[in-house]
């Protein structure tokens, strides 16, 4: 693929899928490529492999609607890109590309439109010359039917699997091991585990099962809680000389982790590495998640600590463990992991260094803040909250207001000031509840000017009316000092008085 086409595909794949039509048209017209059928087919194939089927649809629809590209009759995916010139009429390879993309995306209706279009004659007469008997109609083959099975998995439609088997039988063909594996995947997705076993027995009698088939059986036995049987199936596969896959051994390892047998699961990692095309950190993260899903935090923590010998945890791994620690009341462990992430972030000095460090994100801070509130660790809450603001993550009233109020009432009133200043720098209006709390605190501290300032600039008319309508009464003092009760008509008048209003009375009237 030419460099211009590579750049164009990258820009198409990375662009916002919801961009306006005029913006997409501008991107298309500014592309430094030649809009040929060959180039478009290659671009569509790459976008399909990237799973960006919505962009594929958008691209083909755009080409179809433009008179400028009449010679490139690529119609939309629903009508399977039928062309009106024989030289550009899609062949079986093009149909394969379209069907596989739609199948992976779970678009069943569009797939049946593809099959109908394959079997339909052209909508326009061709000038075929000497090739008078040329017929572009095609019959779906096993690749197209396998794409239908992929869509059945996504849609959980087990009836479609039997339809595919019937159609293959009508063509006088036998389903391949891959087709049977996909049929079993459909049954597994629909929870029909007995049919998974039935099809597995059938395929073992008629052909040699492949790794996909065994993978589905392992997952089925995992769901049924039959861990020993899952091990036996894989051992039987290996005795038959059938080569496994990374996905098969990965699912077996997760099955073992779910059963609390993490030591046995770790022995599968060497087998996974022989076939894996994903980073090792992904494997360890999956095993940790399997342990946690089974409620076994100890095994999850053990694998997390062990993985440091072989690879560095990424942000997803650390966030998973942080969440697990907080949910199991392991605050000190969560705090230690959070501190480690902060230390890593402080050591980041360039882009290359960034890849080897784990920098906390908004989810990290929110998870730690929730844990501090749950454990009533107000000093730690203050430190985490201040770090969050320093990292550029903003105050979110829906998530943070409640915890700020709780911390303030527990004595951490500095958080009110911190939040107030943060909102002021961002040019945002504090939430009414925050303004009320700030007003009460300042009034209790005897700082009348700041108390008035906290509500005078607030945009909430309701808050200001409630404050202005307050009537304050002085409380009787004990033996050291006696004061008479004196009702006040307005808040402004009270601020000019020598004495400080009762904070409890103010709070009661605001609430």
C-alpha cells in the first residue's frame, strides 16, 4: 500500500465516527490518493480488520452518492457493493471481505442482504460483447456461512446455526472443523451447553477437531464448574497431537484461577507464550481478573506480585488491583499501590520513559477517594484529593461533593477552601450546597466578610433568598457572660453587630 493510502487509512480509522457529513466529505476530498476500485477495496479490507465497520459503511455510502465517482460503483454494504460496470462487479473475494466484517460486527440482516445480492442478477444490462453468457451471480461458500455464524454468536441466535448447517448440506458439502467450532460457539453463547457437547462428539467422529473446538469445550466445562474435565479435554487434545492455541491455554488458565488453583494456572503461561501475539501483561491481567471474579483476592494479589518478575503491570492491571483492595477493606495495600503509582508518575521524564511507568488516571483517584471515605481516613482523603487536582483532574460535583461535605464535617475544612479556590481558578460557580457549607464555616470562624462573599457572588437566587431571609437569635451564655436574645431583621444588619451568630442556629435555618 502506498504511503498516501497508509496515512489516509490511519486518519479515517482515528477520526470521530460521529463527525458531520460535510466534515467527512472535506476529509475525503483532501485525501492525496487515487480513488480506484483497487485502492478502495484495500482500504475497506484494512478498516474491516481494525473492526471499524461503521467507517467502512460510511466510506462506501459516500462514494456511491457522489457523481464524481460514477466509474467506481461501490454501493453501500447492505446491497453488497454491487457495481454497474462489469469490470468493477464484486467477485467472491470482495464478498468475503464484506461478509467477514459484517459477521464480526453482528449485523445479521445486512449479511442476509449480502447473500441475496450474491444470488441476484445485475440491476443493469452489461455490454458484454463476446462474453454473452457471463453471469456474475454467486453462491455463498463456507467463508460467507462462517461469517453468518459469527453474527449468530454476537446476536445469540442459535436457530441461525442450524440454518447454516442445512444450507451447507444442501450444497452437498460437509461442515469443516472450523464451522463446527463456530456452531459450538453459538450454542455456548446461547447457554445451550448440552448442544456444545453433542456437536463436539459429532465432530470428533467425523473429523479432527481444531483448537477452536477445544477452546469452546473448555469454556463450557468452565461454566459448568467441571475444572478437572476441562484439564482432561486439553490433555486428550495434546495426546492426539493437535496443536493448541494461546486462547485455548489462556481460557484453561482462567478456568483454573476461578477454581482457586492459581499455581496450576501459572504452569499454562509457558504454553500461552508459545502462541501468543499479545503482551504478557494481558495474560497476567486476565488471570488476576479471573481470581477476583471468583472472590479470591489472595490469589489475585499473589499473581499481581508475581508478575513483576516477568513484566510490568500496566494502568489497567493496577486499577483492577486497586479496586479489589478497596472492595475487600485492604486499605493499606491500596494505599501502598497508589503511592507506587504516584512515584512512577513523578519519575516520568520523556515519552519513552512513560511507557515503562504507570501514571494514575481519573479512575485511579476516584477509586482511592471512595476508599478513603469508606474507611473514614480523612487525612489520606485530603492528600489524594489535592493530588488529583494537581494532576489536572477537575472537581466533579456529582461524585466529589458528598465526600467533601463529609470530610468538612469530620474536621477537614481545608478541603472546602481547596475546592473553592479550584473552582474560582476554573471560573466555575460552586454548587449551592458547597456555598452553604462555606458560609456556615466562615460564620462559625467569625469571618463575616468571607461568609457574605461566599454567597453574594453565587448565581443561585434561591440560596441568596434563603440566606437573606434568615432571622438570627443570640443564644444565652453561661455564668461567665450573659447575653440577651435579640432578633435581627436581616443578615446585613447582623454582620454589623459585635457578637457572632450561633452556628448551630444558622445551619438549622439553611438546611
